[in-house]
């Protein structure tokens, strides 16, 4: 494959990337401005299950001191009173 590829932007402002390159970079790319111009970088793919497990197993970020509400106040929150 060539090191450089000249691409055209259509009348709607879209850049068409050939399928063999799309297969390599995936569904998302990052467009980065550099002193030499712009650079397309494959975006990291997110694995939903790994991210979910990481969040569930991490310690919660707490701020402040927990309050012990009386049952009447809790009920008003549940019922929207």
C-alpha cells in the first residue's frame, strides 16, 4: 500500500476512505491537527463489558458525609411529595 493517498471531499463535505483502509482503522478515527497538517489515527475500540466490570469493581467516589434520613423524609423522596 502507498504511504500517501490523495482523497477527495464531496459536495457535502464528506471524505471517502477506501474500504481496505477502513478495514484497518475500524469504525472510528481521530482527526489530529499537527504542525505538518492533519493526521487520521484509529480510535481505540471500547469493550462495553470490560468497561462495565471496571466501573462495578472500582471503589465509589464519595464526597461529603452520608446523612441518615428519617423514614418520613425517605418516603417523601420516593413518592415525590
